[in-house]
C-alpha cells in the first residue's frame, strides 16, 4: 500500500508536496543605544571585545515635554551664579554646550569668569611689551679709550713744557700753541656733541636697504616697508590712537628760577620731563624690496632706539587750563598735580600701515624670518673731513618720518 504524500496549497494557488511550514513571526525589537557614561558593560561591541557580559537592553527613557514646540531643540540652562567675593568685579556666567543625547545633562558645562574694571593711570601691558624711558636714545662716540688717554698725556706734557719755557726762556710761543690745540680739540668735541644726532640720522638714511630674500643669519640689515601690529596692538595714552606698534606720551613742566624740578636733571628756565609713557611691541614689516614679511622682535624688554618725533598736543598755562578738561582729567587719572609755571604734553606714535625703517640683525627660526636687536653697537663711518667722530648706537634702530601720517595704508 503506497504512502500518501501530503500536499498543501500556497497563497498563489499552487499545490506543493509536503506539510505546510509553520511560519514564525519575527519580533522587531527597537532598542535605542543608551548613553553609557563610560561603562563597558553597556557599550555593546566594546564590551564583547573584553569578554565583559553585556547588560540587557533598557527601554528608552520616557519622553519629557519640552518648552519649545520645535522637535529636537536643545534645552539650555546653567547653574545659579555663586555669590561673588567682596571687592571683586561682577561675575558673568556662560554655558558651554556640547553634543549629548536629548534630554540628558551630560556635556553641558557652566563656565564662570570675572571681569575687572580697567585701572586708571598708566597703561600696563605686561612683560611682552617693552617700556622705554624718556631718554631712550643710546648714542656715544666710538673712540678708543687708549687713544683718548694718550692725547690727554700729550696735552699735559705740552702744557708743562710750554710753561717751563715761558718762565725760563721767556718765550710763550710753545704755551700759546699748546693752548690753541686744546681750544681746537674742545671745539671739535663740542661740535660732535651738538651734531651727533643729526649725523646719525643722516647715516641711517643713506644706509642702503637690504633684500630679505638673500639675507643670511647674523647679517646686519636695514629694511623699509609697511608695518602691521603683532599679537599686542598699542594705544596712545592721550589721543587714544588705536592699533599702533609704538606709542609715546611725555609730560613736560617749565621750571623758573626757584621752581620744582620735574626730574633730577632738570635745570632752571627749561622744560623737564615729569611723566613718560613709551611702549613698543613685536610687529611685522613687509619689505619693499622683496615683498617678504618679517617679524621685528621689539618686545620683551629688547633694546630699542626709536627716532620718532613727537608733536605738541597740549600747551597749557594757568590762564587757559579751564579750556582743556580732558587734559585735567588725564592728570587726575595719574595723580599728577598741575604746575602753574606751564605744562606741555607731547605725543608720538607709529600707526599700523605706516612706512618705517628698521635696522637690526637677521634671525631665522623654524622657517620664521625675524629681525632682532644686534648684540654689538652699530657704528657710523668716520668723517674726519667734517670733523666728526665715529658714533655708535645700541639696540634695534627704528626710524619714522612723522610727515607720513597722511599716507598711512589701511590694513
């Protein structure tokens, strides 16, 4: 007797042999990946890598109603602002928002910082800015001390011999000749002292500009170009001219016969500097010759010799002081008293975009081209035909023509 093979009909109407297959309905389980907080047991595949048993899938957290009608918007908030200490400035609260699952507070951090009101008086920039004194130009004569001592000995011997011959032989010719030589030497020294600054400026103007493209380390160069501020732009003290690389504000007082001296070197019937605010910071200069841009290391206490002419901003006396309330306020901020004999405020600055000449030494560090102050003083040429001694100057030389203020290039 034959065995009957069971058959069944499919949904499309066809008959096939065999018993009908019991279809199992697959259960789709939706499991949202929860925030683990660094727990390896809840990290899925990461836990399997370290053979850590994985906890069961937790149901998603219940939906929390949001105050905003927009779906998926972030909720912002911050912790309450703590009470500030007595004497401190106001606390400003800010929230730093980072990516995190909706509805959780993980990744939200409250940042608090304190703001202090600006202090009155002199501006304090810190150690990154070089502070200069009112007598900041370091000039001198490049003459050997041995030669000076030899000349002094010769003069003394000449005076002694001339005096002896005048007394013994009664011929004062030699003494007159020696005195004439001394007078001539004194005139030459006085001439050099008076024309020292003018001679140096003439030497700097005639010094040829170098091309930065072919300059090597340790080479003394003069570069002329447009300047831009570095990381710390400066601001003038009185006129509040912003984005400067060099600022200078000096207060002078007139001293009569019995007046008070503005400084230890102040003489009678002259103007003496009482307050000086001069600053210079690191800046950049774009060379006119090659177009390259170099950093000038003028900050952090570097030796700088600036030749920037200051202009008189305020010239005030006892009669017209009421016409300058801003100047009286400037004095009060610095706790300076008014001098009835007369006061004069001078201010100079080099604004960003001005054309400046810089004289220094080339230094290359990590593909950064820099101009740094020379270690040895810069000496001018000897000009015996003009009766001028060799003059030396210390530090980084910064020259600027104040007539270029109208030709500042906007940066």
